C-alpha cells in the first residue's frame, strides 16, 4: 500500500527501489529497536534473547519498514517524520501516527510486567506486543481521522 501511494506521489521512483529500501530497513530497524528495547530493560539473557529478537523484527515491520519504503535513507526526513512528528500529506500521516502509537503502546504494555512474572500473560514480550498492536491500531484510526479532518479543512 505504501509503495503504491508513494509511486502516485512520485516519492519513490520504482518498485525495485522500494523493495531494496524494505530489504534494508527491516533488519537495520530491528537492530536499532532491539538495542533500544534492551536499554529500556528488555531481557537479553540466553533464554529470552530469541524472544527479544523476534519482538524487534515485529516492531521493525510496523515502525521502520513503512518509513523505510517511503523515506529511504534520508536521515533528515526520518528525523522530521518520526522524531519531530511533522508529517506532510496523507502518506506521511499513515506512517507517522501509527508508528508513534506502536511505540507508545509497547511502552504502556510493559507496565504490568513487573507485577508478577509467573503469569503467562505477563511474560516477555506478551504484554509489550499486545500494547504495541493496540497502539498501532489506535494510531491507524487517529491517522485516518487526521487525514479526514485535514482534507476537510483544505476543501473549505
């Protein structure tokens, strides 16, 4: 979907370049997000390292992959969109807001984990994954609302 919209807006020159961007953004994004998760307290012991790596790939597919396809390697565009939250247009709203929602949802999902590790629903990364999914879907809904509001304001 992101590739087709970006092709219509002339943001990505070809489907091959978009494919190359996606191949690069998924593992690089996963590595960065795994390191960030470990810094924030995700377990990296031998028994949890595989779960942390899988979770890193999942959040990378939600956060880094769409941005990588559309933005490519432009560091200033990544900063503008994801760090400073200044989306321009429908495509960037549909990338920025769900990505922020996924990260914030994962953060909120981590809150019940220290309460009791013996419960299966509180094991790593179950809570964080549910929070991430909920935040992503809330971000999708919010981005759709913002796109409708912005398109309504421009038409007036």
